[in-house]
């Protein structure tokens, strides 16, 4: 009887699962509208007083999306002021909606990968999983790894689509 050999297990492929770089923590929205007079007008004195009275601890260790959902003219310094209050408490914050913050954190996590650990390796970027992985994440992992790896493939080790091969 012939022995069954698992060639996938014996191959020199390194699998990267982009779900491992998925942003962690809760994302909440800070809507400037809630701190404007009639949800439309920023009165500097009232706005500053409202921010001063706010319990910023509710944002402790959270990812915060700073936005304004009202059709209001908000001076740029007001966003800076909110950011200055969030800095000591929030895990992360950015201007945009919750989806933008999620995407920004995801790309930041992937960009933080040390490509040297994958020097001259054959990489398979896992193609399916339990979480939704955006196109941007696949583009970012390619940007980070292409300069140093022998090859990049997409999919599963038993069934891959070639993406890049060093010549």
C-alpha cells in the first residue's frame, strides 16, 4: 500500500490570515451635531462649555469616529478641540464614520507588519474566513510584502491563485 503524502504540509509556504490584523475594540461615534446650537450652529463659548462638561471617560479605550451628521458649517478648530479631549482617553480616533475608522485601523495594523520576517518566503494570503476582509487590506498586504518575498499567492495552500513571483 502506497503512503499518502500531504504535499501541502511539506511545502515551504507561509500562510497569512488577514483576520489576525482585524481591528480590536469597540468603535463609537462622536457626532459634532449633538454639541451644536439647534444642531446647526457652533457657538464657541457654548461648545467649549459642553466639551468641558462631557464625561470623556465614556470614550476610554475605544476607537472613536469624529463626524458631523448635520448639514452644519463647523470650523476646523472644533474638530481639533474634540481630538485634544479624546487624546488621553481614546484608544484611537479619526475624522470619518465608523467604517472609515475600522478601515483605517485595519490598514494601520497591516502596515505595521515587519516585512523582514517574510524575507524570501513564499506567501499565501488566506482568501476566506469568518470576517469580511476589504479589498484595501489585500492591496495593503501586497504593498508591504512584495518588495521582500519570493512569491505571493491568494487562496488556500491547496488551491492558490498566483499574484506575484520574483524573477
